């Protein structure tokens, strides 16, 4: 008889299709994955409000802030993204991983970590084994 795998509930926001596929390839042998995949920050917040989540994965460039989403004001959008990370960490006390396809200055990486991100990973293509190792280290 096959042993039942432990469930891992992952919520992904931004560039979700690529990260969801990477998550499935990286973790499906170890966990019974339950993925919530969304492109919008508001959807992620709504989902987390009513569903248990073990880990949040956010793709920084694709997170559309709720209030400043149509704005070209980088400062306002960045501030709102930091507030979202703080809110997730404070409310749910779960690991948060931030991915970015672009180089993030060290001071911005520090701001993301200070806001509550447990890991900030820069660069795209993310190797499957590195992705898996990052997730397993945090759960």
C-alpha cells in the first residue's frame, strides 16, 4: 500500500504559471501539492484569508499592487509591495519567498527581508534543485 504524502499548501502570486510548474516538478515526489496560483495580489490576499497556506511565493515584478497598480510611481508601488509582505507575515506567520528576474539592489533586498521575506532570490532561470532546496529549508 502506498504511503500518503504530506500535503503542502503553496500560494503563488505573479508569473504564477512558470513558478507553479517549477514547484510541481520540484516537490511532487515528496508532497501532495495544493497550489493556489494567481497573478493578482488581491486574489492572493483573498485566498489566504479563507484557506490554510504553508508557504507564499511571490514574483516581485508581476505583483500588481492593489491601490497603485495603474501608477507609474515606483515609490508608491514599491511601498505597497512592502506593505503586502508585512501584512502576509504578520497575519499568517508563514515563510515568504520573493523571486525576481532582475537584479535587485542590496538595499531593496534588505527592505524586502525587513518587511518579512524569508528569502529573496534574484535571476531567472531558477534551477529546479535550488528551488526545491529553498522551499524545504523554510518549511
